[in-house]
C-alpha cells in the first residue's frame, strides 16, 4: 500500500504548490477538498491543511471535520489552517492592523522543535493573510515568531499538531522545503520512496492487471502528456495499443510528418490522419474564438471516432489527463470560472461507448517529464513547449484560411528555430506567433505595402497558471523581425507582446 500525505484544500491558490513541494521530496501526496476526503487508513501518514481566501471569522468559512485526524496523526496547518486550529479550539483570530503580506523574517525560532530542525534563526518567510492570531489556547506553545507576528508557528502540547501562519510552499520562504521535509519525513515518517522509477513499475503492473488483453486507442497530440502516456501503455500492453495522430491543418510547419517519424522510432503503432481540409472548410468565415474552439474540438472527435472504429474490438480510450486537471474538477470551489474552453477529448468516451484509462492522472507536469526521462524518451520531445489543442486556429485572430495558416507557420518556424539556435528555447516555457487582424503600411524597396502584422509571444512559467513575459535580447528580437519580414510573404511588421498573466492570458484567444 502506497504511503501518502493528505492535503485538505480550503480554496487556496497555493494548494497545488504544496503538493508539488511534497512530491519533490519523493513523498506521495493527494489533494482533496476539505469537506470531501477519503477514509483515513494506515496508508495516510499525515495531513496538511491549506490556506484559504476565506477568513475563519466569516459566517460561511470552511469548517472541516478533523475528529479522525487531530491528535491521532501528524497534522500541519498552513495559514488558514493555522488560524482555524487556534480559533475553533479556544484561541482568537482578529483582523490585522496592517495586511500581513510579503516577505518577513523569523525573529524567534525554537530549533529544539522537530518542525524547525535546521531552520535558521532569521530565516525569510512569506506571509499572505489579512487576519492574524491574537491569542492561542492554553495548551498551545509558540515555536516561531516574527517582529510583527507573535504566533508565526505553534504546536499543540501532547499532539503532533503543528501550525504556521506563513507559506512554506512558495519560493520566497527560503527554507520552506526544509520545513516540509521536517514534517513529512521526520515527523510523519515517510520513506521518500516515491520516484519516477517506482511510479513506472507500479503503473505498468496496474495497467497490465486492469487492461488484460483488451485493445486501447489513444489520441496523440505530439505533446509531452500524450506521448508519455503512450510509452507507458506500450510498455504495459505493447501491440494492443493503437495511437491516432490527427493533422487538423493547424499544426506547426512540417510538424505532422516530424511527429509521426519520431513516434515510429519509438516503436509505437501510430495511424496518421490528414484531415486538414475538413477543419479548414468548417472554420471558413468563423471569427469568434469560442466558436472556433468548439468547431475544432467537434471535428477532432468526429475524425478520431471514424478512425477508431476501423480498429477491431477496442474497449478503452486512453487520455493524457494529468493531476491539475483532476484537482480542478473536484476543487473546493467547483471548477474555476471558464476563461475559455480547453480543447480535449472530453466528449469521446460517451460517443464511442469506451471505458477511460488515464495513466498520468496522479502526476504534475514536471513529474510527467521526469517519468518520460526514466522511460528513456528523447529530451527534445520531453522539453517541448506546450502547444494549444486548437493549434494555430487560435493564433489567427480572425477567420482561418489555408493562406493565413501558411503565413503563420512560416513566421512561427523562424521564431521557434531562432530560439533554439540562440540557446533560448529551454529558458522559455511557451512561445509562439500570433497573426493579428490588423494590416499596416510598410515600404519594401520603392513600393508601398499594406500587409499583415504578427506578434511574437514568449513567457516563463511553471504550470501555466501564471506567466511572465520573457526579456529576450534586443539583438535576437531584431534578427527575428528582420527574418520574418524578409522571408515571409504577407508580413511587413513584427511586434513583441510584453503582457503577463494575469491580467492577460498566454494565448490571445
């Protein structure tokens, strides 16, 4: 039985980050809403309570049932979790005189306490709360303070229950990883044996047992998630896996053939389907972004369904779903507000009457890459930037035509190849070119031109939830602009997008 840490989510923006930090310690953990978590059994070695946008003083504040946890196993309350453990057990939480947000330094640290072993006396921490604990119950003991926050951390005497008002999971808490290690390894006793190799061994064994001799079909996108899922499944069921790669006419330049070649070198059974014309025809004249996304998603399902039905006796549809998708679907706040619909194969299982298998559904993105590396997959495939499911269809900011696709593919190829040649590709999380619905006046030779404008986009991120624009060298941007304008017929102006997410999104549509 896999030992694990449970993280109970109160709606904090940082909850997934807690999970990733615990996983980085080679300790398996799962995230659940505070009001809907599984039965506590011997596999659960400890519990972490997340932060929250709520105040414990709110009438509708989350009130978890901790009767099977508190005092019975190690428990760590973070921010809201710390305030809850004080407020509802005899302490007092009140609005802070000034919002406690940002960097702070510990002034008092009890290094004899196991939670603060090897933590420096003036260690930097990150605060993010509007309330503060003004009184703790009598059997609670202060184990760390800052100049402004007396109860920065405490332990309940006689229990392995600890609480901190700062966030150990964020980068700005310089010894946050050490603190989490103290909790999950020293206090909870986790063995740190959850590694990519152990995940592969366990998952392949489970897939063999689950799928038996059944046939499985998988939609490949050329991206990291579906590729790693395919290799894992291939290791488990070999020839019983058939992969389908659909060219929707909106891929990058030469990508269809390049991806097919790379998969065949990996020994996968892949069917390539060129459905470009169908997608172009159905998108003709459509300008509204959501309408384009829905058409692309619908057409993909139709094409995939036709091809899958050519394979006999298929019983399972494999998907490259990863853990953030799972967490989002059962979050304490329900699925987040839809900024834009995401392209996936969500309608396929029902339409095709297939059971679903998702071998990566417990992994974060960085873990998927580590598993891929352990599977000996090529670094260039594992290091590929994310690419939107609707492809260039949502990077053409108007109606889609084959000519616009050609122009954008040419410009995009120059930009992406340039990033690689200049050693910048791996320093960027995602990059691409947008074809704007704007034409501008230019001069080429002695002639006046009136042609298209493109925007280059390059962002740094860890998970796509937030992103900063990348400060690419001016010399590089000048070279890209010059090459695109000179080599791509139909473009006479290049701009660079310096918007971060939020408030902007990574894609323009």
